[in-house]
C-alpha cells in the first residue's frame, strides 16, 4: 500500500509553494522509511521551483538537505533500524554498475543519478519528491548516518551545502599550508569557510557585501576581500591554490584568475551555464591555471564529511523557519538576506 504524504510544492515556475498531497511508494525490501524532522533550504530548491534550469517537472516538492528519524526498514536492510537519526542528500539512487558508481562517484553516474526531487524513480518511473514533506522512502544505500552530538537542525545543510564544498576541498587535496578562497558568503560559502579552516587551510572570502566581514571571520576566514574593490583584489595577486566559487548566477570570473597561484584552480559549484563575459584564456595558459566544476559528492564521501563534522563539531549557521514561511524565505535568499541557511522545522507541517 502506498503512503499518503503532505508536502509543499510549486505547481509552476510562477506559483508560490503551497500545501500538496501526494503518495509515496510502498516500501521495498531495501527501503528505509524516514520521518522528516528538518529540511535545509538550498538555492537549488529555488532554481528548481522557478525553472531556472529549464528542466523542472511540476509539481516540484523541493528539499534535499533532509534530517529525519527512521520509522521502519525493509527486510534486506541491515545498516539501519527504527529510531536511528539519518540524513538524505541530493541523490536517492544511481545505476550502481557504471565506472563512476563503482568508484563512489554516484553523482557522476553515466546513467545519471536519481535526484531526490525532480527526478524519476529507476524502478517504478514515478516522479521523486523531496524533503519539504512529512516522510521520505529511500534505498538504504543512499541513507547517511548522522553522528551523535550534532545539532540535528544545524546538520541538515551538511547534506548538500556541506558535501558540495567538502568534495572539491578533498579532490584538490586541501590541507595545512593550502591557501583557499571562497566566492560568496551564503549557504555553500559559509560551509566552505568552516570546512576549509577545519582542514587546516588559510582561508579568504571574496564577497560583494562589506557588512559580512565580522561574520566571515567568526566562520573561519583569515582574510576578507571586497570583490568590487580593485585595490583589494590586486593585493591578493597570485595568492590562492584553490578558489571555490558559489555564486548562483552568471558573473565575471576573469577578475579572480590573477588571484590564483601558478597551477591554481577555480572551481565553479554555483552557476550552471555559459560564462558571460567570455573567459580570457591568457591567464590560464600563462600560469597553468584551471577552471573546473564540481557536483555535490558521492555517498561514501558524504558519510566521510558527516563524520568529519561530527569530530570537529561543525554544523551550519541556521535560521529555523516554519514551512508556511518558505515563500518569504526564498525572497530573502534572493537578496542574500540569510545567516546563513534557512532550515525548515518540519513539525510545522502538522501545525
Ligand atoms: N554544484 C553543486 O553540486 C551544487 C550544490 C548545491 C547548490 N549549488 C548551487 O550553488 C549556488 C549557491 O547556493 P547557495 O545555497 O549557497 O546560495 P545562497 O545561500 O543564496 O548564497 C549565494 C551567495 O552568492 C553571492 N551572490 C549572490 N548573487 C550574486 C551575484 N549576482 N553576483 C555575485 N555574487 C552573488 C552572495 O554572497 P555575497 O553577499 O557574499 O557576495 C550570496 O550569499 C546555487 O546556484 C545552487 O544552485 C550547486
Ligand atoms: Zn542543494
Ligand atoms: Zn552509475
């Protein structure tokens, strides 16, 4: 028997999110049934609700920073039991047999991973609906263990903002002695500061917002550079080994290239699409510099990140909201008016 669920959905790119009733599948042998306690609000939720990537299939029930408690498990599940505190991130399935899947890179599955929302289930071909809802049913391979001792609401954003910034930090081998910069102090940006600092790097924030300086220092930044100030930009010439650029919309990345050291990399995790203005290749060629991209992280790496956060006591800085406040939260996120992640207390759905 399928499970009736109450959630919040956008019915079109122009509509606000409103209550929406739908069914979740009958649990399979490998499924974990999760009561959702908290769900973070990622800028991707807004992109998808408003069809910014031209691939939204409505209704869209967003939410991929999910923290919950296990209600029940299927007959073949051994890693989880009722009562466990668990997380679900951006993916709920992948092919499990391609080369990337074999290497724990399910996010780059050649058959495309099944995303937590706006995806299609690989078995019954039903649409996937995300965490702005009461419960979710997920194959055990894609369920994460949340370390004891972490604040559950603050841990929710680790499932996307955390792993999306941890993965490039690890891929580019950031550690003691590394010089890392982060562009944009929002959900991803503030996690990047905390994680880079905890990995031992010297950390710089590039921001348009001078009023974020104090917060940035508290979050782990050793230096703050106002990206619109040419003198400040020039002062960090040839400085960084890695720049993580979290800006969600098209923007000029050329001014950041001189701030990379020889062989440095600027990795885009925010904006998806053609660059405008064009990227000037000269600083790349003359300094063996790279521009790269990175998508979330694999499941094993997500567990590694959660365990790392457990050991270092790292969670997100959050503003807890009721689900009824979600549309206002989206407007505030568009104005960069959030410190630094909204998290929905899903108990409000029952209010
Ligand atoms: N690659 C992935 O796997 C992945 C995963 C999750 C999210 N994302 C994407 O990453 C992006 C960031 O997400 P988020 O949740 O961190 O967003 P967010 O909380 O809204 O933060 C974005 C930050 O970027 C800066 N910014 C915003 N608009 C800007 C503009 N037009 N020009 C320059 N700077 C701007 C602001 O920081 P300042 O005020 O400091 O300048 C803002 O706080 C989104 O596009 C999201 O879809 C990608
Ligand atoms: Zn996200
Ligand atoms: Zn695969």
